[in-house]
């Protein structure tokens, strides 16, 4: 019985990778253009995962991402904007 529970738990954990932010998803790009990118992320699961998409996006324009505004709600969901400079 414990093995079945463990297998089910691991399956559910891995299936959350594409889930919405706050339900197992790490981050979601809210908006992006040549000047900036805004990413919504889970402050527990996704805090380090926001830098890669920001870097990739700004490199398209031969620029570097610079953190600007950040907001955070009570549930641990944050919104970080990076300017491409």
C-alpha cells in the first residue's frame, strides 16, 4: 500500500510541472516585448527559475535583464519585471 501511495505521489508531483503558478507550476511569462519581460512565479518553487527565461528573452535583443519592480501576494505568488538594457 505504501508503494502505491509513493508512486501516485511521485506521478502527481511530476505532472505538476506544467501546472499554473501556485498549483505546482514554477513560473509563467505574463508579458514580454523588446523593452521588458514580466514573470509571475511561485516564491517557493520558482524563485531561481525566473532568471533563465529573462536571460533568453533579453538576449534576443542583445540586452541583459535588470530586475525592476516586484510585487508579492499573501499566497506566495510574486510578479517580477526585468527591463532589457
